[in-house]
C-alpha cells in the first residue's frame, strides 16, 4: 500500500510539475516584476525629493502593484511545485532629467515587460503547459493597461509643455489615476 502511495505521488507530481523551461521562465519574470517594483520605488523617491507629490504617490502605488505581480507569480510557481528562486535585484536609476524623461522610462520599461510576458506565454505554448498559459492571460491584459496608462500620462505632459501652473494641476491629476487602476 505504501509503495503504491509513493508511486502514485510520483506519478501525480510528474503530471502537474512544471517543465524546466517554464520553471526558469517564471522565475525570470518574478525577478523582472520585483525589479519593476524597485524602479518605481526609486522614481517615487526622486519625485518626492523634487516636490512632485502626486507623481510620488502614483509611483509608490505602482511599486506596490509590481510587488503584487511578483507575489502572484511566486504563489503560482509554488502551487505548481516549481523551484522558487529569489534572486538579487539590479539597482534602479536614481536620477531623472524631468518628470517627462521619467515617464518615458516608465513606458519603455512597460514595453520591455510586455515583451517578456509575450516570450513567457510563447514558452508555455511550446511546452504545452496550458494551465500556465491560461494563468498568464491576466498578465497579458494587465500589460495593455500599464502601457496605456504610461501613454496617457505622457500625452498629458506633452500637452502642458512648459506651463508651470499646468504642471501643478497635472501633479494633482496623476493621483486620480491611482484610483482608476483596476484591481
Ligand atoms: Fe508588472
Ligand atoms: Fe508594470
């Protein structure tokens, strides 16, 4: 009976276990989400130090969101019997030329994350891991939102141009985008 149970567990584990490729790709994405959180935390600190309080609040909220993205992946990896591997994180940039330059970096980074999610989705397809493929659809939708938000903010900044009072209103306005973000 015991032998049977051990064998049964092994068989079950083999069925539900993630492939090495998917395991590695999920761990890579976990690191990217954690690094995103660090980047936005650094941007929040920069904005705070320059007196852009609304922008700082927005970036602090973004940093929290990215940590949630990381945790959601991590919980999934553990649930599927993967090898969770918490790695070191790269140091984020600490200085930005202007809020516009900073949000240009945000958009560039979100496009990089979208590409990474797409690569990950492609791997799950190659590996016929449709459970992970399905799980990742939330991230595909989220990336559309993230890129759209960055583009909206950049459009606003471009509209303001050099108008200082316009920027004062923009700083307040950015706060409202925190509440609009879907759960
Ligand atoms: Fe993310
Ligand atoms: Fe993001």
